[in-house]
């Protein structure tokens, strides 16, 4: 599935983020914080979260192994703090989180544990960077979440390629998309609000 072009504003923000050494910049959105948290309180949301900030790099080192975190690109100290802030914000706002599913990559499982205190590894949200399994994984996620209803919220901690395939939008590291299934058989999740916490 081809990805939509990166909007100019998002491109500039991403470029500035890289120029600042990977530090995340505030992302302006049409939605207010009240909308973001209000949607989550109402429930029925698929919460997509890109893993928190990592040490510099793209992808993983050659020969990395999923069962060995020392061979992967992992969270930076700033990323660990970022993930903890997410958990604190969800607790402060009283957001119900019924289930947390994560990619098997350590940067995702660590993000999930630091933010939400738990996770279940779920193969459909594994990275498909440099892989051709993207369309199949995207369909599996869409099928699994199609019947999610309020007041339940499902959190999926995953990667940029997965989130872009599911929504057509580009997330920063640690960014959260609040989405809902639009209809049975839809090819995308609708992004209702997004935020860096």
C-alpha cells in the first residue's frame, strides 16, 4: 500500500527534529488537548503509539535479533523519560486502558512497560521496515480492531511504518494517535486527534 506524501508542515517539523539531534518538537494539530483526552475518556479508541525516542539511527544494526535487546536500536534515556510521562498523563487524566499490545522490538516493549506497566507482544504490529509483509499486517490489525466499542480502549505500541500504513499519517517518536475504526472493511483508521505528551 503506497503511503501518502508527507505534508509540508510535517516534513519541516521532522527535518527540524533531526537537525535538533532527534529531539521532538511540539506538533500543532487542529484538535485541542481537551478533544484528545475527551475522546479517550469516551472510549472505543484504538490508541496508536510510536515507540518513544531512541538512540540515533534508522532501523536496526545488521544481524539484530528480536530476542536480544543488546543487538537492537533501543530507547534513549530521554525516550525512557518520555514513555514514563505518557503513563503519568494517562493516569492523571483517568484514561481507561483495557489492553496494551506491542511490537516484539525492545524499543516498543520497553515503551509499553514504562508507559502502561504491561504489554502483550502481537505480531501484526511488528515492524515491516525493509519487509514486504506490510499489507498483510495492516489488514490483520484492521480486522482485529473493527468491532472495538466504548468504553474499551486498545493501545498498540508500534513503529512509524505501521502507523503510516494504518492511517496515512506520519508520527514522531513517542507520538500518540487517537483513532477509531471507520467501517467494516475500511482500509484505514481515522486519526481523530494526535499528541506528543
